[in-house]
């Protein structure tokens, strides 16, 4: 686990000016620091930290990786996209000896928005809805596949190509550790007219216990 922090400073002049304008400057700066901390945790969970030798959900070397059978979703048909999705889902089912069934799929945000806007020919059904309801996971479980976007996947694949990630969402397979939630310490004076407020948290990493419960498919 590693200690991480984000904070802010206040000085008497800016506090007085903000008060005259009915602005709670401390609350605004605290909100900004909290947002920075949340972004930091997100980055560690998704990509890890090179400085600490950590990997994340989208770049673990132990996860089976291959190109999507078709890829090039800008020109692929819905059935070709479905084949790509089923290839990723099938990786998990096959590689785990049918002990894991991928119920979640992460797509690059641009691909997610594209299939949400695209329609199956002569219907009002989006390609996204089609993929959610007609995949191999749904055929086995009778439940819709959970498909979500992530901007981190736009260039996460080999040669900076777009990557999708299929996985079974279970603490038996992967788990992120955050033993110390972000909290602010008491303000302390750094001069006669200024103060600093530090926020700290204790951050672990994403542990992938069963790499074959995940699959990476690149070159979308």
C-alpha cells in the first residue's frame, strides 16, 4: 500500500474576497482536491502506476491477449462485431475450463458511442442493444451482457490500437484495495495570512487473481 495525497491552500485576501461574493472558497477547493484524488484512484485501478511497478485492469501481462477476428468496427457489420465480442467472451469460458463466464465487457468510449448510435438495418434497434442481447454469455445465462465505456481503452491495445476487455466481475477473480479512504487533515498555518489543508489516502492496487477470467481483444 502507498500513501497518496492532494490538498489546497487558502490565504486571507482570497477568503475575504470570496466571502463578499457569497462564495465558499474552501468548499470549492476541497471539492477540486477530492476530484483529483478520485481521478488518481481511477488511474491506478485502470492502468496501474509505472513508478511502483503496478498494472491495472486494462494492461495486465497475465491476461490472454489477441486481435479481434474482424476489428475495424467503423466498417464492420453487426454480425462481425458480435463475432468479435463472442471471441472475447469465449476466451474466458474456454481458458478457464468453463469455470468462469464473462458477464462484463469494456469498450473504448468511441466504439461504445458508435454502436449506441448505429442501428440494425430496417429496425430501431441499436447495435449496442443487439450485442447486449445476442451474445454467448446471454445465451448461456439468460441475462443481458453488461457493456460499458472506458476512455482508457482507446489506445490500450498492441501498437496503440483500441482494446476491449471481457471479464467475470467477481472478487474471486479481481479486487482493488483502498484501505484508507481520502480524508482531509486539520488546516495548518504556513504564514501569518495563509493556510494549507492536506488530504491523504492509502492506496493499494488491482489484484487479478485469475488472469484467465479476463480477455483482451485488440485492433477494434
